[in-house]
C-alpha cells in the first residue's frame, strides 16, 4: 500500500460522516449515495480489523492506526474519481485521530497533521439516539455519552463545519438531503462552509438568505402614496359620546372573548441614552467645561437633561449612591457633580441604565414609590384587557433580559391583582433568530468580525408577526413598552375599550356575511350591501372589473376580502414625531388600500411623493386592537397576510464602517398590509412614548 495521506483536490462536494461506533454512519452514507446516485467511501478499518480478528483473534492496537489512515485516504481518493457531484465518507482521518487519542493516549504526528488538513464541505455528527449494534470489532455501549462528547468537542476545537443529525434513519435522510440542498446553494453563491453552518444554526433557510441578497442588490420597492389618510377620508372621527358608546359595547361583549395584551419590549434602552453615551465618550472633564462641550457639540439634549435632572424619577436614588461613593460629593464643583451623576447612571457596575430594557427602568414618581413600564402595563391590563376576571399580558423580550422582567413582575403583580380582583397571566417570547439578517458592505460583500464569523442583526419589529401568530386570543391589544403615562388611566381605558368595541362590532358584521356566504343565502342585493360595508367600514375599493364577474365569482371575491384578520388602529395628530403615518397607497395591481407607511418606505427623491408625505395630518402611535381568528373561531395564519416586498434596507455601522442590513416588513406596516383595517382618530394623550430619557420630563410622565 502506498503510504500517502494527501487528499486529492476536487470540486466535488464532500460530506464526512463523523461520530462514535454504531451511530448510523454507514447506513446514512449508503442512503445518501443512493439518493444522489453517487459514490460513498466505506470504513477501511472495518475490513482491515475484521481480517485481523478472523485470522488470529487479534484486536486493534496502536500500530494499526497508521495503516488504517493510509488505507482510508487511498479508498477516499479512489472513490472520488468516480463520484458524481457529491461524495459521502462513512469515516475519515479525524475519526481515526480521535480513536487513537482515546484508546492509546497519543496520535502519530503524521496522522494528526493529515486529519487536520483533510477538508470536507461539511461534517454530519451522528447522534447516539440509535440502538447499539454489537459486532466482532466494536467496543461496548457503555459510556456512549462521553465518547460522543469527545467527538463533538474535537470538531469544535478544530473548527470544522458540522451539523448534528438525530432521529431514525428516515428522519436523518430527510434532514440531511435538505441540508445538502442548502449547502449546495451556499457554495454556488460563494459562501463558505462555516458561513453556511452559522446560517443553519440560526434556523435561517438559505432561500431566505438569497432573498435578502436580492433585496440588497435590487433595492426595496418604495410605497406609492396616493394621498394622506385624513379625517373622513380614511380616518374615522368619533365624538366623545360615540367613544363612550363603543367602550360600553365592548364591556357588554368582552366576556365572550379571550383577551390578551401584546407588548413588544425586546432590546436594551441604548438609544434612550444615546446622547449621554456620546457625551461620556467625547468629554474630558480635566480639559473642558460641560457648557463648553454643549456649545461645541450644540448638544441641546444634554442641556435639557442637566437643567431637569432633579425631576427625573431616578434622581434621588442616583444622588444617594453618589454621596455613598464620594463622601466629599457636596463640596465638588457643579460640573463634577453632573459628570459623576451621568457616569454612575450608565456605569455597568452601578445602574447600567443603557444596557437594561426600558421595561424595568424607573419612569414615574408616585407618592409611595417609583413605577416602571411593566407596572404601568399591568395596571392598564386590568383596566381594559380582561374578561371573566382574567387579564393576559404577553411581552416579547430578549432572552438575556427575561429574568429582569420576571423579577419586576413578581414585585408588583400581587399589588395590582388584589385591589382589582383580576388575575394577571404573563407570557414571554423571544424574537426568533431565524428572522435575523446578514450584514453587507457598500459593495454588497459579506461583512465578518475579527474571527471571520458572519455578522447578523435582528430583522426588526416585523419579526414579531411570528410571535403574534403564536398567540391564542380573540382580541389582542398592541402597545409599545414605552408608551405609558402617569395618571389619566380612565382616559386611556376609554379610548382603548372604544377601539376594541369598534373591532368587535366590525367583526360581528364580517362574520355574519361570511356565514351567509357559507350557507349560500347571498342574493344580488346582499352583494351591494357587502360592497357598501367594505367601502364604508374598511375603505376597501373594489376594482373596476368586479361588475363583469359572474355571480359565483363575485361571491368568491367578497369572501376573499372579508375572510382576513382585522385591526383597528388609533391615529393621533402629527406633531413632528419620527415614524409612520396613515396613507392611501396603490400597489402594482392598481389596488388602493389604507396602510401605515414609514418615512423610509417613501421615495424622497420623488417630489410628488415627498409632498404627499409632508401633507400627512396624522401619526401612527402603535395603538392597535387586533382580531386574529376567523368566523369559525379558527386562528388565521398571519404570515399569509404579509406584504413580503415591504421590507427595509437600513444603514448601520460596524467598527466605524457603514454597512447595511435587511429588515422585515414592519409589524404594523407590511406585516399587516393585507388585513382589514380601520383607522380611528384618538387624542394625543394616548401617545406619550419615551424615545430619549428627556421625554420623562414631559408633563405626561411627571407627577401632578
């Protein structure tokens, strides 16, 4: 036998089966070779050791390792010559290396070097969840977990691209072929095996990555604005009395429903303190006064923060800690006091405010205590989001922050439940990593970190449509974590209940029509009635060719339009807040609809579009009430109603370099584009977000 451990070069995709004895490697290698009509490489050691055993009952010894290595390499090179696109290796030199180290305590340097050098496009690590099968040359089934751990750690230590395969042989084959399909796509698009494994481990299909790449290269189609939605032209305007009537109607109906409040609360509060972080990074108290810094940077936010410092709900707590740390604090100059206050507020060793979620930060100073947004949301929940004395509240959180939420909930939950007589059930979910986006530079090249790993970023709040889709409720209130106010709970309750009352009222009519359609009781007059209802109730404008449809096709079209999830969205007067607003939009098929549109979705180079955007009278405060079940009380699949073309390309920064990421269609933008929609004008008091810490100085967040 020629003593050569060198692999032949090839463009064939090579898959190595890797794992302990009796874990299904041979079975899978044969299955894959049959599936792809190509070659597989048997385990050379099996025949070699079986022959030793049959000749004189000799078992494997250390001196057998190199002959096995040479034989395995030769066999692989031989099979490679006749392989078709793929080659599946039942074993490889890395397996020989592991066994040598485990059983004999060392590995021949030549074997070790070759094992590390041998390249495979992917390793399938075969799990130990299959039965042990005894034969003459296998060891014992004892200690399989330990041996498996050694194999896995070897792949990790040697930085080999691997995916673990578990399940029975049919499950493994199906999983393996799916992976190989995606791996092939990745290779064809110049992704490395390590890139592919990183993508796979996040649960992202490679087709999704290809769609992201296409979006980066072609760009995202902008919305085609027709005109702003205004009062009585897309936005329903109710009198105070009508709001009370709708709220009363909801109170009368609510016990028929399971009600839930959904609060997007993922991520840390970094942006809330952005200007303070910039100040600490750029300010040297030994060389400059704070006033000089403010003038140099024209930093009005910092000036407001310092002037209003004593009005913040966290002031006394931070001030007290400062005096503990600096016994001479009172004698310090004003600049030093302010500088140390800001430093302590953001310090990871103390308050760490910028790295905590907004939900647990001190927002409101009451006579008896300081309340955070979690407390305010729980309090709101029992006022308007309950039925049969139960209130369900669901937070989307970052996994690293869930414990902070749970602690905050435990501290306050009982204090709200007892006086209200309402039990609060809390649920949590995470934004799925499979909705993350890869990062590209200005030339559409992949951006990686110093360890040559892909950089992923969350896909935006549009990813939360999956979280919403997993909820089981009839009526769902949606409100952002930072949109809470101090006091005025009765007014907030009135408008939230009124929106819910409109939702229930509209759904009842929709369901009535759909049942009539199912019962085949629709007449020509009913069609006119439904058309009028769709137009007046949901601002749905029928296409001009509808009247040319047959009676049956008209019924089919009406059912398609009616049988969708429903949302009622509060809209406030536009006072210059950044974000989206309500507009009439036309799609590529010429169909007009009401949509919430973000500024980034508008082509600002188009003067007409820019003018329409500027004419907007109202703003989206993310104040929604949703119905996600149909007339048969079945959940809609909300993912079927997303406008997949309504994503965003966002500019970010990595180590000072400009990069771009793809964000999914926004939760209340493209993700709900194909819902039945009602826009309702609500008072500004319902919208008081805390985007920067200085917003806590506004009247809505201050004691009365």
